C-alpha cells in the first residue's frame, strides 16, 4: 500500500523493491489515473489533463489551479502537488495479503 498522511515528517528512502518494479507499478498507476481523469476531461469544459509519458501527469482546472502527479524514482514515491492542500507524497508498501494500496506519505512544505 502507499502509506502515510499529511505533515512535515521525513520519509525513509529505503529501497524496498527493484527499480524496474517501482517503474512498472508507478507507470501503471499513472496510466490508470490518466484514463479516469480523461473521462472527466471529456465531460467538463474547465478540466484538462496531460500525461507527458515520462512519469508526469498535469491536471488543470480553470479558476482552481494546476495539480501535478509525478514519479520520484530515488525515493520510490509518487508525488502530488496541489494548489489546495500542498504536496503529498505516496510510498508503495506490500499489504499482508500480498497486494498493494494507496495512501499519503508526506507533507506540507516539500514539493
């Protein structure tokens, strides 16, 4: 699972998986999120999503701001930059059943 919450905590950078595993999981997550966000883009005039193809997804909402999801390979995290909540960092962790899930793992003041 991706674990943690908002706050100024320092994150461990221990490498729990091989780099190719991280990239496969992160790319898959960003692709699924892009597909869902593109559905919203099709339904709304004020919403724009762009997947750069190199680990960065940008979401723009007219009058609200720009959100950026991106891979951070050195720490094996996904980072979300939000104009509303600030930065949030996500770290993958295996669950007891062998699968993974998402959760915040970082915080304000880091980006």
